[in-house]
């Protein structure tokens, strides 16, 4: 399950870990929600770490996000995206 909210300066997507339909309760441990905040110039990915009690955060540029999107659909190798 996921939610999408449009705030003043960002779009916030929350990914909620759920058990598959029909899975018995306790079938696997559920992970904490992943929150993705998309701004004009950066994307912030956050997830609470129950082991440390802290919020883990990754900040990537829009260009890095574009490279990640491309990388998910390419075979192993080295690549460079051409910017227009």
C-alpha cells in the first residue's frame, strides 16, 4: 500500500509494508514505512530504524533519481545518461 500527498513545496509518498493477501499474521516481520519527499531539486528517502531508534535519511539529486530509474532496467555495466 502507498499514499501520495501534495504539500506546499513537496510531494510526499509513503510506502507501507503489508503482508500479502491470505498470509498468516506473523508470516514475516514487517518493515517500517518508507517516506519519499520529492522537491524541485532533490529527493529525500527516510525510514525509521528500530535497532538504533533513529530516522535513516538519504538525499539524492533529481539527476541521481533519473539514473536510478534507468539503472533498474539495464543489465550489468557502466553507463552515462546524456543530458539535454
